[in-house]
């Protein structure tokens, strides 16, 4: 049988969350707002699967282009190719 090469394959270490006391999913991450032109860091929260970008974009910085429902459309360069991602705000952090 051929092994699976799905969306979350080879991400055991990358998509794990450290155990810590307290609340693991603060509501403030979900309700944060971004403006067009803001630069954001893509930091995947593995406990929330909805609106999660591919793991290859974890740790990248992108520019907010538009909003689509609750999610944001991000523009970034992947090598020489321009790409657009649709990501929910739980997986984003504003660049300071």
C-alpha cells in the first residue's frame, strides 16, 4: 500500500503545541483585526484546523491584501512565484 502524502504529512514536530497551564486558545487571537497593507507573520495554531495554511508557510511573513468573510487574503512570494493564501486570524500575528 502506498503511503499517504496528504496536506499535513511530515508535520509531526512542526504542528505540535507545547503543554502549558492556562487557556490554550485565547479568544483575542480570533477577534483580532488587520488592515489592508499590514504585514503579518504566519504562525500556525495546530489546535485550530479550520483556515490553516499549508505547513510550508509556517514562519513566513506576508502582506494583507483583502478580507474574505472572517479570513484574510495574504500575498507573499514563494521562491520566485507570487502566491495568495486565505488564512483565518488565529494563525496570524501582526509584525511590529
